[in-house]
């Protein structure tokens, strides 16, 4: 493929992946709906930073370790699964009090009001998923033009993926603004927390039992 063809092909493929409903979308949508667009975008920015980090890791070859080392993969998988299950249970428990439990866990991660807690939540959700690393190791090389510099192209593609993610998360957060008065009612908040928490727990359990 020519550089232009490679860029267009990856951009389209990454866009389809970005728009596919999944863990990232659920986390950002819930955060924006319940805690406000600003915090939703902070979580989204953390997720996109994780994408950039995985792109860099894959570019320098470290990500290949996850593809060939069962011990490294399993270690990250177990930690990631535990994190997702813990966060999901926290949200489900917090649903009883309109999300108070989740706010408490976020506050423990960073000072309230500065946003680091929501950014870190998104970042860890992405970085602690070894499947993302394996995906980048196996996916990116298919689009790198013959003779192209692997590091440069990998970082460029990860940047494209991150920008698409930010734009998608921005659209999600903006969509919640017109419904803010409804989405932040106690019963709706509790429902969103239960659903999103359940999604996180399911993803965590799926990751925990994953056998390559």
C-alpha cells in the first residue's frame, strides 16, 4: 500500500472500532451523563492516552512480549480483570446512593475537582487490558507501508486512533447535555450505575477467564 492508501485504510478501520459499542463508550457515556461532560471528557482523554501508550509500546516491540509470553499476558490480564470488577462493583454499590461510592473511589485516586481521578480511571481501564496491546501488535503492522519506519507509522496511527476516540467521546458528552436534567435524576443515575457497573464486571470476568 502507498502511504496515502495505508493512512486511509487505517483511519477507516480505526473509526469502525471506535464507533463499536464497548467498555470505553459505556464508561465515558455514564461519566458524562452522571458527573458532567467535563469529567466524561477527562475519562475519554485517559482512554485515548492509553491508546497512544499502547501504540508507543507496540512500536518499540515491547507489546510483542504480551503476544508471546503467557506469564506477562496473564499477569496484566489478572490485574486488569480485578480492576474492572472492583470498579464495576463500586458503581453497582454506589447506585444505592446515587453514585456516592464511585465518587469516593475517584476522590481517593486524586483531589476532588481537579479531574485527575477521572482521567486516571480511563487510562487504567485501557492500559490494564492486555488484549489492547496484543491487538496493536497484530493490527498495526498490516497498515505500515513497505519500507516505512515502524516507530513513526505506529505512533502516527495511534495518534489517528486517539483523535477519532476524542471526537467520538466529545459527541457522546455533548449528546448528554440536552438530557442532563433527566439523566441526573436519582433513579436514572442509579440505573446508569447498575448497567455500566454490570458491563464493567462482565468485561472483567471475561478478561479473567480468557484463555489464549
